[in-house]
C-alpha cells in the first residue's frame, strides 16, 4: 500500500476582534468561582460540565478514565485527528505521512511545535511514547502485538515497522493516543509513569494547567500553541472551567441562568427546555436532538446458564420493546440501535439484506415461541419458565445506581422479560462495585456502552469478539464469548488497508452473520452525544445547519481527537 492516509482540510475559524465585556463569574449558587472576584471574565471564560464525576486528582495521560477533563486533548495531543463525518484523517502533530511499504509507515512531524516548557517536539518523543507501551500498566501495550520497531530517522521523521500489518488498528492508535515529551517521560520511574498525578502537565496543546479545586478544573489558553500559526486556529476562550457534575436539577438551572455554557450529561426533560428556551440549543432542532455517540448493549454473562444458550438469548432479544425505552425514559432523545449495533456513521459496513433476514425485532409472541421450542416452559405455574432440565431461572440486570436513564430502561427490560416468562430483576449497585463484578464475570446481565464512535468498525468487533478471555476482562468481551472464527475475522478486518471500505464491508458482513445468529451481546439503543449549550455568552455551537460547525460539542474523553478541539476554536463570544 503506497502513499499516506487520506486527509482532509479543516474548516477553520476566522479571526475575531477582542472583546471587553464586564460579566460575572460562574457559580452554582452565588458563591465565588474558585478564584478571586473577576479573575475569570465571563466573555473570556467557557464553563462546561457533564464529564467529571469527582474532583480532579490526576493529569497523567496514562491513567485512562482517571485523568482530569481535558488532559488529553487540551494538553496532550495525537499525531492525527479523525473526522467521523467525512471518514478521513487530519494531520495534527504529524505534518505528513507515507506508507513506504505494506509494513512500514513513515511519519513527519510539524516543524515549529514546542512543548509548554519551551522544548521542541521531536521524533524521539513519538519513539518514547510508543516504547512506553512495553511497560506494565500503560494502557496501549497491545500496540506491540503488531509493531516490530519504531525509529527516529531524523529530527522530525519517525519510521514505524510492523511485524503484522494492521493499518485499521494502527491508525486507531495514531489518532487516539497522545504524544508525551521524551525529555520528561523518558526519565520517569516506571511507577510514576502509570501512577503519578503529573500535576501541571507539559504538553503541546491549546491550554495549560491554571488551577483546580474539588469541584472544578481550570485551564488557561496557551498563546504559543502551534496551531495558531500553522492552522489559523484561535481559541477565544482564555479560560475553560470544567465543573464536576452536580444533580440534574442543578445543571438544568445553571444552563437556564447562563452559569454553564455546555453540559455533556444526560438531562431528563431537556427536550422541554430546548422547545421553550431559545438560548439553550442542541445539534438537531427536533428529536433526537443529539447525535449518536455509542451503542448501549445488553451484556449477558455467557458463562452462566441459561444465558449460554443462543436460543434463550434470541428469545430475550425479541422480548425487549426498544421503542418503549426510546419514547419513555429518553423522550426520543435516542434512537433504537441497528441489530448489528453499528452506529449510523458506519452504515456502509452494514449488510442490510442480512439484517432483514437475520435481525431481531420486538415480538413478544415470537419470544414465547422461541422459548417453548427450546424447552423453556412454565411447569410450576408461577408465571416464569424453567430450564429444559426443570431448574428455576432467576436473573439480575445491573446498571449503576444514580444513572437514572439506565435505571428506568432496566426496569422496562425487567417488565418486558417477565411478560414473556423470563424472571429478570433490575438491581442498581454502586458504579465501582458494578465495574468490579463486570470485570470478574460476576454478573448475569448488565448494560454497557464502553466503545464509542471511531475510525473503524474494527473497534466494535474487537469489543465483541476479542480473545483470549482473561480472568479479568476490563475493557472488552465482558460477555466472555469464545468464537475463534469471529476473532480471526476481526483480526482480518484490522489488516484491511485504510480507506478500502469494500474490503472491510466484505468482512463485516461475515462478522454480522455470526453476531446476528449468536447474539453474544444484544444492541439496544444509540446512546446520545449529550450536548446542551447556551447562546447567552458563547455562540456558533455545532448544529445541523450549514452555517455552523459540524463537529462534536463535548469535553468527553476520546472526543477531542474526533473534532471536539475544532469546536472550541469555532465558538465565538457573544458581543
């Protein structure tokens, strides 16, 4: 495969005149904002919420899921971005790239990029970042399953040689992992690399650490950011203050009172606010209001009977009335998922004829018929079926306590299952306990949405089919499904050349046949990219309208590299 990955140009913001607007700082109830009065002028400060669930305690990009909002994206940056709408990569820290052969990728870094301590970005930084993956505890160690070597061939050129060509998987790494400075991280103790707080981090990005308190993280604009000159990207927000999640009621009040500019949490009743308050906006003018971010799956533990029975899983899938969930707890803020689970942006990879033939849909009578055919009958007359051996069935469906939308959905799934004779009870453990049980395989059923939109459907099939199954499954295959054919096809998908949609679709069709027949996990709905913004202090938020950006309006982890960083450069202060 010759040439670099296909790229596109960014639609970049125009320069804006400086504004001098006197405004009050944001607070949740009349108090100060973590600094002195007037320290953060309202016209220069973007207030966000909806991502952090606890105080900021880490700025270490190796501590995935624990670092402060913006650590990756605002401070540490990747080689590429990925445009999910166009399906194309954008050069970021990389100025250019070329596949000089099927198993060699040569990447040239931008000239003039500096770390915030003044040191230049060099090829050795990329080498060190990749080599850190060989340490225990670094979250991307699997990259060395197919990378043979990485070499700085000159000051700005990196040559990556692969033992196994997996361009889909490699490019997923290249845009979703940040580069760290070799002159700092290369000398760190191994324990510090994976466990240190790394407060006041040194990055190449658009913002630097300013301060933090228990309820917020404050970032200050890096006026020496390389993209100002290289890409004409100006950040009008001098400060970004991300506030730790409060209750839904408090967040709704903050939106209505111009105390927060962007909320990235699910807010029950937001559809009513969007229809009554013209200053509060979302991507779409009407339902579902939000774009789709990931798929919510019903995960069965396949090591437990009767969930290890394909016929039982098929019956359960047909018993669930997704429309009732979409219209009930979500008030049409989400959409039912395709039976394949693939997001709308991946429509080109869906075998629609196969879905029409093999896909499940809500049909309670059919669910009852499937149970009867497989020998699941209510022999004792208690309203619930027993196993073919006459054993009672008692299943629990777990979702985290406090996740109100999922809790309501779980209650509905409980009622749907019971209506066809499957004894399911919804339970709501604390999040940390649920995660521990999930990873150890100590559960019956749970809802999960770990994998988000990405550059390739390979990430979803890796989530469904990755082998081998370990004692602890912390990121993928929580259902513990073992199918060598499916995993082999997933690895073939990883090896498809970037941009070859036809070849990828031929493989995803085979994967869908296995998935639809076996249902190792059951797709439910597309979880929304929750993004409620106000036009009181900042405007030009992304929307479906052509004269606004078409990028994600979110500070969620993993979304800066999908274009959210561009959103921050596009929004404008209200004059």
